[in-house]
C-alpha cells in the first residue's frame, strides 16, 4: 500500500474524500437515500478499511502505544500511523456529522441551524457534537423520536 502512495499523498486523498462527504452532507438534499448513503456509510467505511490496513501494517512493528502521552507521541512520530490517526478522526467525525444531521432532520431543525453545527463538527469534532447535544436537550420531543446511540 505505501509503495503505491506516500503518506503525504494518502493524506491529501483522504482529506479530499472526507471534504466531499461533508459537502454532500451539508449542502445536498438528504431525501435521496442513495446520496445520503455516501457520507453516512460509504466514505466512513472506505476510510475505516484504509485505517485498518495502516494499523495492521504498522502498529505492531513501530514503537509507541497508548499507555502515556509520551508513548502516543512516539507512535505518531511514524507518518503512516499519524495518517491512520487522522483517518480515524475523518471517519468518525463524518459519521457523527451524519448522525447529527439525521437527528436534526427528525427534530425538524432548519438546515440553516444545522450547518454551523455540522461545520463545527467537521473542524472541531467533539465541540460540534457537544453543541448539538446541548441544542437537542432544549427540545421537548417524544422519547421514541430520537434514536439511541
């Protein structure tokens, strides 16, 4: 895999793919299930496969780990493992963004209100999720309307 593309080339590629997913999510109609499928499942799944390939190839042979911040720093000093960490963020943030969009649609929240929350999720992940969860807590909806995580 690494002989086909460098870590820098893969970084640029996965960033573009995730960006296209966010564009679809924020700007295109969600009523088309096949279109919404792309950012909701297809892109995160593809990123997940690439993540798995990188982890399986490099994680067990490179120094570092998750038991201390110094170990994480050592682990992420390897470009392909740093790339795997970045892909992890891209895949999960997009998947959570789709969950936020689905929940917001079910709650009847305007796309104009959703957009800043989704943009925040795209750029700052957990902050966007926290904003959405705070907003959701202010809505009075029947319990069955909102999916459980």
